[in-house]
């Protein structure tokens, strides 16, 4: 662990581990005997000497905090905690000037109380004379954002960030953060959607391969894309005459206009028509209408799950002209290869031509994200040459061609 050497070198005064346990065994956290037993066993596991008995007091007057509180003196400091009966949760703090393994403490605590979920946070205190040394930073929930979308795989992303906006819409939780490394960041239901620093890699690669492939993309539909970034990229093509955006959640658009001007600039173009509707309903009334349909959806969970269904892909095909193209957000190959293959199989049954391609986005799981390219007629392998109204930061003719070249473990997607 990063700060083990700091302790050995004498530059740290102490360390604090805060362990939050959720969905614990009700019998365990309601038993004074079990709580005292836990403290004794915990100290043995982390090689910590106890001083005096474990003190426990039960508070019961206020329903919200009803339960036992605990305190145990240990070498140079103490262990304390509260066991909340109403929510079957436990909150335990271990502070000591002697080094111990915080991960071992968390694992034992979770197992002892039968918790289904555990979260731990670490902070350190430095020696007074070491203040001139470079300070190490330990992620702290007060000023760090943690994305746990891939938590079940043992992968998480943390960014130093300050929340500047939060609102719950009828459809999702919408948050905006100001990050140290990536600028402004949009988060929906706890998942990173875009950051100011790397959003261009996603927006450009979802838009330009299709619009450089279709010979005359005059009418374009964007489903989702409420931040405006996809609109911004489509508008760089002067041969596009009509752009419809169908976004179910108006609050996303309003949030982007207020906090994300770098993507919301897409709403200023006169060719853009904004509809706040359900994508299914919108498509049913527009058959044989569009040259290109771009589906900028969130991950295939919750309300967005239907956007990866055969029924939805059939509606898209019917809304496209006889030589139309669809592109959609299709997840990354490192974590979701099976899902991508299943989605590709669905699309291939509906469209005569299909390819998977990808781009790199540092703040997405695994640093990559992929797209599905479904066409009634055209192959994307040889893009057309034409001038754009704006500049590009990621897309190029060479990138276009190489994006469809998949690593060996995923190459069957394009066969």
C-alpha cells in the first residue's frame, strides 16, 4: 500500500480507516456480546493491543440512530463504532499511530457482521516536521467522485471532483462535477457520461464514420444525446439539412445548457429540432424518413435496456430510407464482449450489413467504448472525402479505417 513506506520512514503520525457496512446480520449488530467479541477478534487480526474493556452503550430514544455505540482504547488511540438497527448498518472507525492493514480490517468486519456490502475510506496524519515533504493523497469521499459501475468486477474509477449541480429528474439522477484532471463532468445515475477533456473522442467517433460513409446524409436523427455533443458534430457536415434530436429527459438538456457549454453549443444551430419524447413512440411516426440515425444511449440498464432490443432495431430500420445507416453506442469489448456479440447477432438479423468499431475514452470503463454500424447498403471501410465546417480532434480518415480493425479476441464481431 502506498503509505506503508511512509509509516516505516516515520513521516506519518497515524492512520484512520472508516468502514461502512450495509445489510448486516440483524442478530449480530443487535447483540452487545457479539459486538464485544468482534472488537477482540479484530484487534487480534490487525495485531493491535487493547487497553481496558470494550465500552458499549445502547441508544434507543431516537428511531433514526437506535442501536449500540462502541469504543475500545487501543495502542495510541481507539476503535469506535455505531450499529444502526433501523438500516442494519454499521459504521466503524479505527485510528492508530501504529500501522495496521486496513484491507484486512475491512474484510474481517464484513465477514463477521455478514454484510452484503462494505465501503472503506482511509486518511493519514503526517508528522509535524514532515510538512515540507510532498503530501500523499488518499481518496476521500468529501472531494473525490467514485464510479462503481464495474465494481462487481473489482474495478472502480475515482476522480478528484467537486459537485456543482445535482437534481433528480423523473427518469434519472443528474449530476455535474468539476474535476481536477478532466474539467466539467456529467454523471447520470452514478455513471460518467462525459468529461470536458475527453468527450470529443466519443462524440466524433459516434457521428463521423456514418456521415463520411453515406453519400447524401441530408436528414439525421439523434436518439438521446441530451448534452448536445452529437448535435455539435453532426452540424459540421454542411450537406446535412435537417437534424432531429429525440431526448426523453428535458432536464439533461437544461443541465447541459447551464453547465456544459462545450457540448450544448450544438443546440444553437437552426437545423436542429428538439423533441422531448420516448424514442419508440417517436420512431413509429416517421417511416422511411432519415438517412442516418444515431443512438447515443446510456448503458443497457434500466430504461435504456429497451434501446438494445430487436423491436427497437426494427423501428429504426423502418424509419431509415432504403440506403440508410444506423450507429449506436455498443459498450466496450474488454468488459462486455458477450453482450456486444448478442447485440450484434440481433442487428444482423434485421440489417443486411453490420460492423463493430471502437474508440478510446479514458474516463469510460477500460478506457474504450464501441459502436455498432448497421447499414442497408453502404460499407464504412472506405470513407468519402469532404470538407467540414469545424475542426476535429480525434477523427481522421486513417482513424476511421483503423477503428474497424478489431483485436483478435473480438474479430468475430465483424464476420
